């Protein structure tokens, strides 16, 4: 019985670590993506703006 309790606690701990790793990767992607795409988006919006201005 004690072995089952220890196994369940071990799984909960590993699941929490996995969720922490996934959330850290998502947050890193959320921070770096706008920086990488910022220049390209700016150029695209400038081209659209230039197309609409007389």
C-alpha cells in the first residue's frame, strides 16, 4: 500500500515538473516571437500604408 502512495506522489511531482517546463518554453516563445517578427511586420504595414496614400 505504501508503495502505491509513493508511486502516485512521484507521478504528481514529475507531472508538475513537466508542466513547468512546458510553460517556460511557451513563455520564452511568447517573448521572442514578436521581436523576431517585428521588423517584417513593420515593413509589411509600411508597404500597405504606402499603397493607400496618394
